[in-house]
C-alpha cells in the first residue's frame, strides 16, 4: 500500500509527537530502574553517584518509598508536559495549515468573512512578499478565532473557513485530551464539573485527571487522528502548494 501523502505541517507535528513519546518511554525506563535500586543509609543523591551538597533536593534517605514518590512525580510531570505540548503543537499545526491554504488561494469571503482585523502598515511592508502578507492576515484570523477560548469551536470554525468536512466523531474523540490542557495549566490537573460531565470516559481520582500511560497514549492517538484528518482534507481540496508538501 502506498504511503499516505502529507503536508510538511503535519509531518512536523508528527515528528514532535514522536520526540515526546521517546521522552516518556525513556522516563518510564529510568524511573522503573530508579525505584528498583537497593535501599541505603545515605541520601538518594549519594545512591545516584552524587552528593547532598550538589543535589540538595535529593537529600532524603534512600528508601523505596522515597524513590517511588520522586520517580512518580517525575513521570507525572513529564506526562502532564506531554499533554500540554501536544495541544500547543496541534494548535500550531492548525494555524500553519490555515496560512498555507490562504497562500495557495482560497475564497476570501469564506476565509475572512466580515471579520475586521487591525494590521499595521509597517507589518505589511515588512512582510516582504505576497505570501508574507497573506500569512500575517491568516495569523490574525486564526488568533481571532482562538480568542473564543473553546477549542472545539476553534476547530469547527477553522474547518468552516477552509471549507473542510471533518468527521465529528474524530473531533469528539480528541476533545477530552485537548480540553485537558486547560485543566493542567489553570487548575493543576483538577477536573471541574463541566470537564467531568463532558468527558465521562476520563478517569478522575481525588478530583484530578489520572495522567498515566493509557491517558497519554489515547491523547496521542486521537489528536494525531484529528490532525491527520484535517491534513487529508486540505490535500484533497488542493489547498496546499507543492513546496509545502512533505516529499
């Protein structure tokens, strides 16, 4: 079977996802071996070949419980970072996709509509080319859409302005993980009533979203599926220049 064609924007998004997953796998192995270390009377820092003076935050006695707490916190921190970075990179992919489509040529009435944008003449003059001007306008349009602060509406309106038809089931599957970013950034992972009601499939323990390998795997799979669906629609609609396609 021939490989599916993809844009450079999607290829870059997928590469970043791969890097993040590599980090998670490495962390998992390191934490696993860290927890398995033998107990000792000295601090954790010494057990790792350092000293309390050089790494004072690792000055606790080297016990299995200490290692479980420290290792678990490291893993959870990286998993939270993975979800937040996944969101940011998806938004960047969507913004770049809109800009490339605008550069290719798209119905301006559908793309911008009656939206009023404030653009400085100096910015337009500094753009250097028509593609540069179009990119500035596209970025302004995207930021205006993003200002609504509802990711699902941002996706739907971006698709409408591009004339894309994205399967609603694909969008719905990704939303628990895209919406999780807000919970992680603004509420330290605590799932509010609205989030819990909308995304009943997400496991919540003691009021917080459970960030484990299952959650991060589903986040990767569903958000990637959404980005891929958008990418295939863009390609199918011929809204990308040849130079913006991945070879």
